[in-house]
C-alpha cells in the first residue's frame, strides 16, 4: 500500500515540476531584470544562475524518474527526499533576495515580496502531494522576509511582518493538509484496486480447493499458445461422492474434495492447468509433451490416487472416472464436450475407468448432436410419432390393448430408438413437448377405437417418475382428455420403475390420474427400484413383467420361477399381470401354463402405424369371434362365405 502511495506522490510531483519550474524561472528572470535596471550587478546574475541550476536539477530528477524506481518503496522514499532537498536548496537561494534588496529596504522591495509570495503559493499548489517540498521552499525565505520587515520598525512594518508570518503558517498548514488528503485519496484508490484485484482473483478461483473455476479455466486456455499443442484434456468425475455427503455430511465431503484436488496436483505434469468446474468434477489440462508418462498411465495413476481409502470414510469408497480428449488447438467448449462424452463412455465401463475420445465416439457424438438438433423439427412436422404394439390375451388371442411406442426414421441416421429419443429430449429441454406428442397420438388412437365401439381396448403410454415430478403432466393429460372428449378409462399410464427425488409429489399426481379413471401400470417389473413396495399401492392396476425375464423363458427354470412368483403376487393382491417381449410360441405356452394371460411381443405383432394397428385389431377381433362361435354357426358362415 505504502509503495503505491509513494508512486502516486512521485507521479504528482513529476507532473507539477514541468509546470512550476517554467513559472519559477520566469519570476526569477523578472527579479533579475528589475535588479539590472535598478543598478544591480554580479550578485543578481549569480543569484539567477543558482536558481537556474537548482531548477534544472529538479527537472532532471523528474525526467529521469522510472517505474522501476517508483516500484521500490525504499527507492521511491529516497527520491522523494531528493525532491525535498532540492526544494530546500531553492528556498535558501530565494532567501538571498533579502541580500539583493538590503533587507527589503530598496524601492523594489514590495515587488520582490509579491514575487516571493507568488512562488510560495505556487510551490504549495504544485507540491501538495508531498508537503516537505513546499515547506522546505517557503519557510526560510518568508521567515527572513518577515524578520527584515520587522527590523525596519513602525506599525505598518509590524503589521506586514505579522501578515508574512500568517501567510507562512497558512502555507505550511495547506501543505500538510494537501499531503494528508492526497495520501488518503491514494490509499483509498489502492485499496479499491487491491479489492478489485482480489475480486477478480476470486472470480477465477474455486474458494474450496483454490483451483481454477470454469471462468479461470477459460482465461487460462486463452493464454495457451498454439505451438504448445497437442493438448490433453482430462475430465475427472468422482464415483460415489454423493454417498459421502449423504452419509457423513457436506463438511466431510468438502474435505474430501480438497484432498482429491491435492492428489490431482501431485500427479499433474509440470505447468498443467487444473480446475474444479462442478461439484465433483475436475479438469486437468496440459500439453501432451509436458507429461513424462503416457496419457493412459497418468489417468490410471490419478484414478488410483483418488481411490486411495480415506480413514474418515469407513463405509463409503470413492473412485474416479476419467474422460480424455486430445486436441491440436485449445478450445474450451470442444475440449469439455468431447472429454465429457468420453467420461460417460468410461462410466459405462464401470467405476475407476478411463476412456479416450476416439473415432468411434466422434461418430457417436456427431449422431447425438444431429439427433438433438433435428428433434424439434421432427416433432413439429410429425416425422416423429407413435406406433402401436398390440396387447393380446393368451387364452383367446383377442387384442385388448395397445402400447404407444416412439418411432422416428431419421433422414441420415435411420431408425432412432425410443431411449435415444427420450435422452435427446431431456438434454434439449423438449421432454414435455415429446410427452404431449405421445399423449396426443394416444388420444387419436383412442378416438378411433371408440368410434368403432371398442371401449374395452386400452391404449398405454409410458411416463417416468421424473416426468411426473418435474412438470404438470397430470394437468396436461386430464385437460387434454376433457378437451377431446376421450374416455379416461381407455388410457393407461405405464410408469417405469425408477426412484423419484420427491416421491410425495409423484404419488399425488399418480393419485389424480388414477382417480380420473386412468389405469396405472407398473412397467419393467423386476428391474427397477422398490418394486415390491410399489405393489402395496392400491392404485396399481397392472404390472408388466420385464422382457429380460420373458425372453427364452422356456429355456430358463430360474426365469420361470421368478415369473411364477410375480404372477402369484399379482393374483394375491388382485393386480393384473402381463408379460412383454414374447417372441416364441414356446414362451407363450409357458406363460399360459403359469397363469399369465396377457402378453405383447413380436410373436403377435411389432409396433404398427395407427392405421395398420387398427386394421390388425379388426382382423384379430374377427378371428377371435370365429374361434369362439358354435361349430354349426361357424360352419354355416363358412359355407355362406364360400
């Protein structure tokens, strides 16, 4: 802080010198001219020469002032003292006016006193930042002038001497006040500058780990030279960190993050850039040539360091997954995007894995971005729509329902799977629009079924607990059914088994839908969370046995035991049980023998466009009616047809 004040004082003095010195030189030349005109001689010339030399020295001092000198507090203080010493020397020379005027007794004395007063006022004005320069200059000449006037005697001279002394006191006071104000202003300026610098530093740093944050990472990447490439970006994400916060609290979690940051620093190549850009996400960025280890070995070493057991965490093990991207140019958005894509590939491989972004991931990322980019247009143009897969009774082969399944034939990438569509919708914020599209497609199918008198056939749409939790899907469905005059009893909601964050909110919305007459189905039974607990919910009308238990059921005694147990649970609780993914007649026969009478799968039909699904339903209905008619009636009809 003091060094900054010294710098400001020197800068102010330097600026003042280049103004005050020319003025002082003109005033001293005026004194010389008056002296020469009034008969003065060598003394006046010597006096003027001395003034000129001192002024030249003061100008030279200002001209040779450098930032390096001003930057050192000791050097700056010494230079200020030089300014004060030269000001004192100038004051001594100006004191010799008393000698030139014989004690201010010559007729020109009043003029000299006026000139002296002017130079004194000017020294205070232009030296306000450093009081010694003006005080050293004015004190001796004004004291001598007051003494000389006082020595002449007389009331007028006494008053004039008193006035000179009062003027001197005023000049000294003004110099001291000026310096105090200047220093206070300078201090406040530097405090504000330091605070701004600290704020700027804090804006670039993560306060917990002291690593760079995302903003700091952006600035660091902006300073990288293209000649240093290629660059390695490692995106490090902790596995199991949420369990630390949930089990031990956020204080222990924060301590762990600091430890992880230090472990990454210990393994990072020299000069690497390290940042924390999320709750438990870290970035390690370095020129590839700066690492003595191959990239894969370095990633494995970091994973091993992070996974080192922590004595404070006895019941939780924390690991790390790392996505790696190597690029020729340092572009933050591209680096993080592709490292993140590699990170999720690593996570799919399990905990404590690393994965390098390669050509295969590049194609997958391009596909993902293309799907996300084109999704809204596909929804709005109807290119993305629902097809309907029949649900049949195994004892009658009658179609009793349909499940709406997403279909999208992309112009570049062909058929896009429903999970890809849902993921893209979630990533792009289009999930609610997608849900509305599915619902409207279901409403159109129900309307056609109702028009043909098939009120006993239900149409099912899938909803996840997250969709129910996040938006107003229940309002959209109930309002849409009422607006279209569609029977609520013909709609089924298949809820996938995943754990919602706010279970009470989901339960409330499921209750509203069930109370409206909509059938609630528990989808993918046996693969989600808390499935047995869900069976206690009296609003569940049906459960669907997941296809993983149904496929090749005839060949697996274990799967048969699981399916039989689920059917028994459903029978006991009064809940309908159906199977999905039936692909062979052998599996169909086993399901029937176990008591499951409702199924869907490729054995019966794949998902069909709405027009084809309605036609399929009509054919199946006719076949079922023919199957159950008395033989005489059936034969009569066959004979008539023939």
